[in-house]
C-alpha cells in the first residue's frame, strides 16, 4: 500500500515532536518515577546491594516510612471533597448559575470523580505528576456526554517549553502508548490498520524498538516475549505485537471567522465547514457582523512513527489534559516521595547495621588452642557456639576456650537512625508526635493542635489540588456550553429533598414564546472551589451539630436528626417519626382526598353565601315594598307599614353582616387552597413542560444558531481517539 509523501511528512513531524519531549526530560522522569513507586510499595533496595549484603551474610531491612507519610496525605485528601459552584459573571443569571452548578456536579458524580481524583492525587504525590483527561464521548449519546478519566503519567509528555501549570499556556501535549493493530482498526478503520501493517513489514529492519514491538520466536518455557534485536526480525513472518501511538494536541496559527455582536461585543467561532455565504446570511438575519482574525487553534494529530491515523482541527477549544503537580515552580514538578528517598535509604542502612551488630554479638567467635577440644571440632563450635547451655570439654593442661568479646553497637548509631526517621517527617511536613492530644474546639468540632499544625505545613499540595479542581471545572463548563446545546433532559441527584432523590433538568427547551429555556450556551460564569468533609464525616458532623442546636433551644425536627444518623433503615424510621408527630408530608392519595374535601367545603360555603345573598335581596325587596305602601296609606295602616319596613331594614343589616363574614371566610379558604396547591400546580406545569420537551427532543431539528453556539456538528461527531 502506497503512502503519500504528505502523510509521511505529518507522521515524521509528530514523531520528532515525541522524540523532542522524550529526550527533553520525559525519559529521565519515567525512570525516576518508577523508582518512587517502588519505594512506596516497599521495594527499596537495589539488586546489586541485596546481592552484596547476602554474600557477606548481612541483613537488608526495609522500614517503610514513606508508606505512612503518603497514606497520611491520601487520607487527608479522602476526608475532603470538592464543591464546584458557579456564579453569574456576564450574560448569565443567578438561576442559570445554580443550574450549571447542579449540572457540573452531576457530571462529576456520573464519572465517579472522587475515585478518579484520588488516583490522580496519588500519582502526583508518589510520581510527581498526575493527569485528568476531559473530553466528549459519543458511545451512549449521539450528542455526546462529558467523560473524565485518569491517565498514566508515564504516557503524558507536557510541553517541554512551557513553565506554566495551566494547560491554556501550553503549545502542545502528547499522549503516547503501545496499541495493537486491533485497537487501530477499532478506532480508525481497517484501511488504517492495513496501512500501518504494510509499512511496518516493509520497513521492519529500519524501525526503532521504540516504535514497534514484535513477538520473538519462542520455545516452551521462554520468558522473553520480544525480540532482543529488531534487526533480526523477519518483517514478512514476524507477529506485530504493538506499535507506538502518538496522540498530539498542538496549537497552530490559522485564520478564523467569528460572529460578532456589535452591541455586546461577544464573539462566536464560525464552524470551519460553514460556507462564507451561509455565514453572511446568518449574520444578516441576526444582526451580527462577520469578523476574521488570526488565532491559535488546536490541531489533533494521531500517528504511528510513519503513518497518519487522524489529522484534523480539534472539536475542543482547549487541550483535553488537566495536570496535577503537588509542588510546581517554573516548569518543574515534584511530589512527596522524591524528597524522602535519601533519608529513607539512610534509615534502612542504619537499621540493617544495628541488626547485623545484634546478630553477630550472639556468636562473636572463640579462641581455642589447637587440638584442645575433646567432644567437638572447631567447625562444630563455630556452628553451635551461641547455643544456650553449651558445654565445652577440653584437654588437660590445655588453654581453656575463650569467647571473643563481641563488638558493641557503635555509639550514636541508634540516635542517627532516629534522626533519619525524624527527617522523613520533617521533610514531608508531618508532625511525628501523634500522641499529642491537646485539643482546640473550632465550630463545635474538636480539632487537635497537631492536626492543625500539620495542615498548615502540607497546605501546598492541597492548594495545587484545588487549582486542578478549578481547571477541571472550567473544562467541564466549556464542554457543557459547546456540546449540551441541544434540547435534552438531564437527571441530577436532588440533595435538598431526601424523599425525592432525583430531579429532571430541562436544557435548551423552546418556550411558548419561542425563547430558549435554560440555554446552556449563553453566559460567562465565575467558578468557586470549596472543600467539605467526605460523605460519612459530613453526615456525622451534621448529626452532631443538629444535636447541639437542639440543646441550644433550636427546634430541629426529630426526623431531620434521624436522617443524619448512621442508623440502619434511618429513612424509614424518620418517616415513621414524622408521621407520628404530624410532620410527614402527605401522600398523593392523601393530598387528593384533602383537596377533594376542601373543594366540597368551599362549594358548600359558596352555596351558603349564595343563599344568604338571595335572602338579602328578598328582605331588601320586602322593605322597599313596605315603605312604598306606607307612602300611600294614612293613619294606623301607614304606621304598621313603616314599622314593618323598619323591621325588614334591621334584618337586612344582620343578613348583610352574615354575607360579609361568609364571603371573607370563603376568600380565606380560596387563598389557603392556592398556597397549598401552588407546588402541585407547579409540578403539573413542569410535567407538562417536560412532556413538551420530550416531544421536542423526539422531533428536534438542528438549527444553525445552535450549531454556531456549539461548534460544527461534523467536528463534534468525529470519533474520539484511542485513549
């Protein structure tokens, strides 16, 4: 299969970028980081040192101080989780900021971010570097879901020229890994697999061992899986085990077109596949301007050493890689273990030396006169000389056997060993005196002075972690605004209502007036990163604070206290307690029954009011009739008619008062019914809107405006590269 020269040139450029980063420090980093990982796992002696010590009968102890230190950092990270909160900045509302906070929080939860963060954090603490990857995955949703993963630091080569923590300031980042031909076929198609295989077999003897791996000719029991020399490989028959994949995201200067709002000044990148005529048509229709300027845009190039698998503009506005560096200064990253290697090695040597002295003191040797021993020879004495109750019989007139005085533990060796132990704690910033039980009370919680002092000293790695959390949140927000621009219903966990654990959020739904409801693509937000205790610790704190508030006189309901306890089936118990105390919410059936009774009551009151109104009208008519009759009568009859009219007037006054009271009572009932049913009506309206949104999703069409906000659909629907 013939490969074009342009393709070869692109692959060569990618390979040279990999070699540059590899030789500029990445190879050394991998070697060191592997050592750091071994020390954490307790493998702290070199093979040569072990062989030398064993040959001389000396011990090689491993007293793993690093394990305790690293686990202390991991435990502190586990105790606190991140809360990402968005605040409106420009063209954004407070309601949308709350919605975006819920949305991003649920995305993190869906990706099991707590576990991923622990993995990345431990990579940084132990191996100097940790990395997240944040991109869009189209496997389960045609419009894409945000996917967050943890990457192997050994496979990531950051920009060797950058001195910034933030990838926004990097010109490139490379992810490299060994992949099989099957992996290439799945991700890029069979044609690309055949292209890679054809080139490898043709150029097998000229390729480096860092670009391709072959299975060696093997016999039963062989441990070696790869050919020792690639030059010995027969490219026509050898099995290609794996090839090196280079996935490079790099910025290139290119001319880009934008839609510009002349009033607000906001700019939206025009999709590269949109024709200038169509762009101008949309601009004229929406009162926008078309503006062109040079921009550094991200190019996504995936190659082997000589074959291009993918070379297109990235569908993302920024790099997908987010780093975590515990300690960082001017392009140099460091973890905790790196600083502890030397004192750990010294401590192991001192402890091993003290053990050697103790071992040798038990059988330090004997001084004997030649031929003086009767019941054993000198070799037997050397082997059994340290046994308890040993009896030696020697010849008459011979010099008695004498035990050689053993060497004492060198003065100060134990103190030196303790100093190395202290050095490990001092360097890590952790106080070794865990027995210090002096306590302070802060916010109703007991916090040891040791813990407080330690947190001050180790704050830097956690400040770096918060920066990484902010970068992840910023990246997730970017993807939500670019790819969550179509109508969809997003289900989130509702932490505010324990009885209704989920909530459906409608995004980008067209309202009755044609407006977009919950438009995710509009607005700028500030991101605030805070930490709070992990779930179990937080729940215990809530339980304790609830009891404290009760003791202070605050009427915290019993069911709320129970829900924050650690009781089994606590929700059922809380519901039962709430029901017994009259605090439980009504079921739908109970609510319907109550509503029906209320409606019957109001109907009865309305009928009574209407009856009273009819009586008032009748009495008023009779009074007017009597007064009219009195105008035409004289004498006694006139007096009787007027008197009767006055009686009707008096009764009329009473009936009007009664009518007013009934009217007021009915009005109060109506107002109360409105208050109690407002949430139900809201739920009903929401359900109607959700149904409408669902229909909208089923019958959605891609609008050009949505494509402008979200980027090119052709870009978004490109398959993600091999991770």
